[in-house]
C-alpha cells in the first residue's frame, strides 16, 4: 500500500459543498485510501469501445471485460443498482454498479464517497442496458482523482463568457462546444502542415526573442536578458528571419508559432496570437494567392467536412458563404475610386484625399500622409464591405516597406490582403529583395521610429547584410491561424484561443 502523508484539515470558511468534499477526502486518507493514485489499468478509450460495439441489441451481455476511466459527470444512485456517466477525452459512457457484482460494502462506498467531478476507473463487462445503452457493468471500481470543487449546475452549465475564459478548464469539463473547439483547432493546424508538406515546404523555427523588432508595423513587448544586459523584443513577426533562410538556400519554408504585439485586445485581436508565415523562392503574390486559397479550403474540409461557413460581417449581418466559390479581387485605388465615385490614384494629393475622406466619413489624423489615409479608406470602404473572400491588392509603396514595387503600375506595391466577412485573414507580398532599395525603405522607417512612432520598424543591419548576399525573387504570405479558426467557426477570438489574455480578477 502506498505510504500516506497527513494533510491539513479543511478550513472552516470553505463553502458548504467544498467542505463536505474535503471531509470525504480526509476520511479516505484516514482509511488508507489514496485519493490520487498513480494510475489505473485502462484497456480502452470510450470512443474506441463505442466503435468496437456499435450495434448491440438491448439487454446484451458480451462477456468481454474492459477497463475504462473518466470523470463522473452524471450519477443516479438507487438501492441495489447505481448508474453513472463517465467522460474521458473521447466521449461519454454509462457505467452500472450493482449490489450483485460489487457487494454491499463497495456499493455503499460508491454512494458515500463519489461526487460529480471525481475521476474513477471501472473494470467490468461490456453490456447494453434494457434501453440499449452501451454500458460497462462494474466488477471493480477505484477513485483515481478526488474533485474538491463542485461542477457548475448540469442544466445551466458555465454560461458566463468571462468565467468561461478565466476558467477554461471548467469550460472544457462541462461545455461540449469548448472541447469541440479544442479538437477543431488541432485539426486546422494539422491540415495547414499537411498542405505545406504536400507542396514541398520545410517547417522551421525562428527566434521569439529578438534584438531588433521588425517584419511588421506594431508596438512590441520589451524584455531584458540579464546574461547580456541588453533589452530584447518579443517578436512581432517572423518575416526577417525566414527571409534570411531563403537567402541561405532554403527555398520553401514555413513557420507556425506565436507572435506578440503590445496592442489592444478585442473580438479579433489578442496580444499573443498564432501566426503562419511562409516564403517561396521564385514565387510572387499571385502564387501566394493560390497557396492561401488551398490552405483555407483544405482546412475547412479537414476540420468541418464542408466548405460552407457562416459568419457576421462588419455591420452585424449574418451570412452563409461557400469558400469553394470563386474568390474576388479588387485593387486598392480601383476599389476606393468606385466607392467614392471619383478617381483616386497614387498621385492624388494629401489635401484632396482629406476632402474625399471628409465627404465619405473616413477618419484620419492631420499628420498622416497619402499612404496612411489610403489605408484607412481601405479599411472603412473596402474591408468592411467585403463579405465573400476578396483579395484587396496593390497598396501604396510608402506603407509597404518590405514589398517590391509593382512590375507595371507606378506608385504601388505588389501586396494583397485577404478579407472575408469584413476581417483580414491573410496578407502576401512579392518580396522586396533589392538590398539597396530595402536599406532606403528601412532607413525611412527608422527615422519614423526615432521620431516617436512606436510601430515603425527599426533598421536591421544583419537582415540587410543577408540581402546583400542575394535573395532570389520570392513570394511571402502570412495568415492569422486564430483568424482562420474564427472564420471556420463563426466565433470570436476569445472563444477560439484556449487561454486568451484577460485582466487579473478584480482589476
């Protein structure tokens, strides 16, 4: 028998249900029962057991013995026969505990010691009940983990959105949709990896702690490494390190991992988020559009079994769309011109853009230049009205510091954003590989940073040195994995991320 150690008595100020459970715990320990044993001889999962016996007739005794484990989520106690529902990571199963099989003492101990939420192990015969419910008739049972807190009411469940986020472990216990989201997320990530592997890409890992923040316009988190006595940044993007790999000869690379941006948290943003980024030598933003469509369609089929999704647009209207239908594309200046009823080009003056923005109700700041005003117009006039998948392409060069200039259209860069249900899902570039022009662009960014723009990129000399070793023509794409799961499920980011950042309790 395992050596028992004494445990503190239950505090007097515990809520009644917790006090009763602690008293049971203390009684079990005093009787020499370990309420948290090392293990139990499980022989099958609940899902595998159901798959093995899919069509048994009612009141069948198979003679087959199994060992199953799970959390007690429902319980009905009777005189000579008790019923309970066990839940493991794969599903639910009814177990039956009878006086004939267990004897009077063990059946009484079940009734006295087991609470909803406890983990137990059951050994017994596979049978069906009189109603045809697949069950295990217990010959032996064992407590494998005592639950000291009561589960939420079985009818109301855990419905408060804030509580569901703060106590995701309880949410997963009682809400089937939370468990489904966990498994769906895993399916999506596996699908993404499979798509890349089938296309000959290599998965890599790049630094999360970086001496210079770059690859995107965003406010970084800052930390300090004592060993070198220098400040470091949690990465805001993987771009500059992945491009170094392309320079080194890794022609198709991708990474799925966390990025960090010290910015707001809302229904579509979390400061810590999962991002996908990839690069393809001798690709461009057109090849990346085809890749992105393939990734999203494969993810929908693998995770949902369908390409039809439902979502709410930026105006609160619900839509159902089929992602397999043709996707649209619109140029930045063409789309804005259509929405305003007046031609806007890269040569349109800032003064004229301000007038047009005022007329259209598009907000802007006086310090903004042409490119920033155009970006705000894109968000308000194009993105918010894009319901079906739409590539918004060819952005102003001045707000695309890592993107090559368009091969035939002056003043714009070969960049697109993919928008669905009014939300940006992915972005892609024909990458700027000219080290001389890239230095000029990043120098301009560093001047903005020196002037107080916390989102501007810093000058990364090592990245520029890498480009000077010659980077081949390259297409690159970044996709928000959390945003993709939001698209597939119609849920907000706090529901699709298992542990989103929340304020401390009571703050």
